[in-house]
């Protein structure tokens, strides 16, 4: 089975998702980024995929920064580099016979570029729905586990003796 890599255009998601868009409008970018990364991490863990979330830092002096947060690789691009440029390059490098790359963005130009490189594209709205559905699946699974009742009775003397006899036969 192919390794699956999801590359996310971070600010594109923040501007499009309901929860993060509100935070963005209130100029609470740090909270919006944190919310996005937390949701992406939950989704990645449930689906068993790798996630890279890329944010523009093109107008911020300095070098590219990357770190892991919530098991998501977070990348801030270097000065004079857009998130689109970084994502397109990463998608081209990683999409091979062993890795299926998905790029989450609603930027049509970027979608065409990554699609031409063989990567699949996911819009911001589609990814938000997929993440929400994954959360519902996790809650449903968790609730089903809670419904399983533990064994209420202890082992009877007869059962213990039967087990001891079986163990003696194994020796």
C-alpha cells in the first residue's frame, strides 16, 4: 500500500474553514493555526496518513522554519518564497511510485500545477468535511467501546480447575 502524504496550504484553510475563518477575522492567527493543526493531527492519526502544513512567511525576514506540532510537520516558508511555491515543489518531489500525494488548497492555479505533477487535489471545503466526518467516526467508535460491558462474574472454581488442567497438559 502506498504511503499517503497530505500537504495543506495552511492560510488557505484558515481563510476557508468556518471555525478558523472567524478567528482570522478577529486577527487571532495563532489560535487559528493551532486549531487547524490540532484538527489535522486528529484526522491524520485516524486515517493513518502523514500531514505537512505550509504557511507563508514570504514577507518575514529570516530562514525557513519547520517543526512538528501535534504530529503534523509545520513549515513556514523562507523570505521571498510563497507557500504555493513550496507546496508545488514538495508535491513534485514526493509524488512517486511509493507515495500518493494529496494537496489541500482552494487556489485553482495551484490545483492545476499539482494535478499536472500527478498529485491529487482536495479543496478547503472538502478537507473540512473529511475532518468533520473523521471526528464523527472517532466519536461513534469511542461510544461503541463504551457500550461493551466488562465481565460481571468472576471465574468459577470449575473454570479455574479446567484451566489448570489445560496448563498441566501443556507442560
